[in-house]
């Protein structure tokens, strides 16, 4: 039986609206430091956990997030992994879903909660959503069963009373408190008077599997969103980048693209040159099924991989992590067609 008397939670503050204040001159929101942030949340001292804090120095607006900062964040978690029972990451909402997805792939076999949260209103604002998001995230990060096993041993986003699998989330609202949705996978928990966990949806606790970090990300990935009337010269210019190793195509409906021979030829050429092309749908809900229509089948026939029901955030970061870990085309193909951290539903 593990010691469950005092749960240890590490809060990592990276920046974002939750820790911002309006600049007196410009009125624009800017980050402030960790000490000032803590003064605004005295409630943390009333929680019955050992809470430690770390921060990015300086904190960043999440629009400035990039793979090297994901590495920094993953390393902070790895260095503190054995010392804590759970982690809370405070993060800007703009790219939170990318960070949640990236961490879920970078921290393979994670067996402790990593709960990412932030807010739409700064923590110092009267009507802030930040306090509830933060305090409930700490509670979820510390939550365990009677044997001391964590209830949520995976990377999640907690926002507006909902706990979601991190690599299934997308930011859907630039204003409302319900900023995130997980369209293709149900919420893992709801917080009301009590927190109700849907344990059958949560990754099982597998402490026997060693944490396997993947810290080298390959950023030679591009996203191509199709639209009616998209021009050949623009696509050809974009796809001719010398360093390109992978393209995510955001297609129509169930994975369909215009039947233009030049488009299909351009994609065939990419595959021939070893560039991996993954197809995800522009729809928020549902999955790519390239064999359903002729307009999808033409892509399958030139080597395009299915992205299933992946979010764009998950697809991009999964590619970055896979390409950073291996050069072997067969291995890349196998990993793309597998759910690594619960990010896709593979049809049976
Ligand atoms: N621009 C902010 C950020 O993502 C927005 C937010 O935190 O909600 O850092």
C-alpha cells in the first residue's frame, strides 16, 4: 500500500492569461511573476497537500510555445517524477491543446496525472475562472484510490468543470469559460459538488511500464488546409520546401480532396520522396475514411496515411515526436496507424 497521507503536487507555471495583468499604458495583458501569482491564490495554503512550485522564467504567452519549451516542460516533469504524485501545468489557453498533445506523446507510459489548466480571465480579476480551474486541477492531480493509486494517470486538460484527455482537446471558444472541447472522446470527469470520474474511459494505471521520454521533436512538419478554389501554384510552392518531412492535410468531410490530377501528382511525389502525408478532416467531429468516396480513395492510392479522428493539435505533435524518434518508414507507418496515448480511435 502506497503512502496516501500527504499527496505531493508540483505546479508548473508557464504563463498565460491566468497569470497576467493589464499593462497600465497599453491596456494589453502581460505576464507577471510567480510570487505575485501566489499572493493571488492564498487558497492553495489551505489544501491538504504538499504543493511545490516551479515556473518558466520569464513566463510566456502560449502563442510563443514551441518544441524546445515542450522539452523544458517535459524535463521538469521527468526530473520531479519520483518526488511527486501529480503535476499541474498552468498554461495559456491559445496553444494549450498542442502542449497537452505533445506531452502525452513525449511522456510515454506516464503513470501519474499531468493536469493542464489556465483561464480566460486573469487570476486577479473578480470574476476569474482561474481559481476554480487551478484548485480543482490540484485536487485531480492528487486524487488516488484507497491503495494510493492515482485516479487519472495521464495527460489531461481541466477547464470549466470538465476533465478531458489532453490529446483529444481543441480550443473552441475565445471568450466563454468553456474554452475546450473533446469532440471525439467523452470527458474523463465532471466537477460539481463532487468530482465524478468516468474511470472506464481513463487510461489504466500501469506502473510496471517504465516512463519512456521522447524529447527530440522534429519540427519539419506542415499543415495544408484545403478549400474550394485552392491554387496549384500556391500548393506546389508550399510542398516544395526542401526540408519537409511530413504534411498534415486537412480535407473535407470523411477525408476527401478535389479530383485534380496536379494535386494527386504532387502528393504522389511527396510520398515518393519519403515525405509522410497524413489526412485528417476539417470537421470537428468524426473520422477520416478514405475508402468511402472516390475523392478520398485517390489519396489512399498515392500513399496518404489516415489520421482517423485525430485533432490537428494531436496529429502535428504526434508527427513531431515520431519523426524525432525514428527515421524508419515502416516504423513511422506503424506508429501512425496506432493509438499511442489514446489520441485516435482505430476502427476494428
Ligand atoms: N494569449 C493567452 C495565452 O495563450 C490566452 C490565454 O491564456 O487564454 O497565453
